[in-house]
C-alpha cells in the first residue's frame, strides 16, 4: 500500500512542479513540442469548471457549492 501512496505523491508533486514552471516561464498560449508531431505542452488558463464549462461564472459556482443556512428547531 505504501508503494502506491508514494507513487501517487510523486505524481502530484511532479504535476505541481510542471504547473509552476509553465506558469512562470511560458507566455499564454505558447506551445512546446515534447514529442515530435505528437505531444505539445501548451499554456492556457481555465476560468470555468472542467474543460472550460461555464467560463467566468464565479458567482454561480459560489451559490451552487454553498451550504444553505438552516434555521429553526
């Protein structure tokens, strides 16, 4: 079990390092070819939910994910 925990932890750390490097060293929409004609790393930003759904709808997300205030009893 520890083996899978360590592998997961290493993947999460690597993911955060790559995201930090991309955010600090690449221009928006810049692409870097990783594997020739197959795999590119492109810097873009997502202000919505998964895959950009409901772009720039921050208030909607706050309302939908907020817990209702229950009064009484």
